[in-house]
């Protein structure tokens, strides 16, 4: 039986597609597994660099530069696989496979009222993230589109527990234009989890949001923005937990042979055992239960 051989271009497309599909926190593992199958170091290195750059943007991979967190996204890409950090005023390349910064260069920025507002919003957002996330990171970027100034706030937190066979990521992005009186905030919250013990389960949940925000002054705008993010993310988290609980209950009902009520109450097993009136027959070696008590317990 003959087998078709993929051309080099077809291999490149397949490799890049597989690497881009790698869940957050598992890119290097996917790359190492593919290396064992492909056995072409040059091809894998090139595709790993390209796909790694996209992976960083897609999942807001966090870095630390001069003690400040930096979240990578397509908003701070400056071309040629380079990223830019507003805090340190540096541009750089990032090798995801080696977890290493490369080709670091200074990159100037224009200091104006927008830059000052960016720093004020970043301070307010850091207070929120430090209070609500175990190891969260945040960053605020600025962008000009057709002479209009925008601020982009990014939040990220993750827990990669490969030894326990699960990885999880929470990230959100918030964009608003700098207007004198009223501005509209556009947000997106994204959660992804991967469980791979006994089963391979992927969960992705996202929500898009639009809210209006009154602009009084820069300080008040920053506080109101942080409060808006807090309210929306808390609401989203509560809804996600409720949905997951309903999903868990539905899965439990399908596993059981017959429907049983789920009361979510603690069972006092010691009291039940004392009420069962156990009678031990030493010669027969088994336990007989009081029928009336046992029937009531099962029903």
C-alpha cells in the first residue's frame, strides 16, 4: 500500500497549524513532540519561531523587564517579530522556546497627555489586579488610529500545573478612545482550561462587552475604568462558575442509573451508622441491616 509524501510547504502548514493549536502553557511540549516526529531541526526551528510569535500574541504571554510586567499582544508588535514595551521604552524579540529576550533596542515615545493618562490608568489597574488575582499581570498600551488616541488595557493570570495534568488561563482586554466627555469601553474576557488526566478536555469561554464611561478628569477616569473592569469581571466569573456547576450536575445525572436529588447538604455518616442497628453474626461473617432504616435512607 503506497503512502503519499507531503511536500515541504505542506509540512510547514501542518506544523504551524499544530503549534498554533497548542493550549496556553503547552507550546514547548507540543514543539518537542513534533520534533520527534518530523526530525528536521532547521524546519522545526523556523516554524517554531513563527508559531511562537503568534502564540505569544494570542495568549498574552507575560514577561518581566526591569522589574515591570509586560504582556505580549498584537497591539505592541512593531514588525519583524519584535515587541515594544512602553514602560522600559525598549523593543525586543522574544524566543518562546528558549524563554529568552533577544535583540533588545531602545525605542523612544512621545510624552504627552495621553502618555500621562496611560500611566494613571496603569496604576489604578494594578491596584485592582493585585487585589483580585493570585499572580496576575496587567499592562496598558496606547495606539493611534487615524489621528485618534486609544488606550488598551490587558490583564492576564494563569496556572500551569502540568504535573497535575491541567492548565488554565484568564485574560481580558479593554479598549477605549480618549474623548473629552464620554467614551465607550469595548472589552473581551477569555478563559481557557485544559484537563488531560484520563481524558482530554478543553474548555474555552469568552464574552464581549461594551459600556460607556464618563470622563471628568484623568484621575477619575482611571478609577471609574478600574471599577468598571472589576464589576464586569466579577459578573463574568460568577456566571462561569454557575454554568460549570450546572454542567457538572448534568454530567453527574447522566452517570447515575436513575435521577437522584442533589441537595448539596452534608451527610452525618456517624449518625446514620448509629441508626442502622447493625447486627453481626460472627459465624456467618456478614452484617444485616435494619430493613426499615435502610429503606428510608435509600429513598
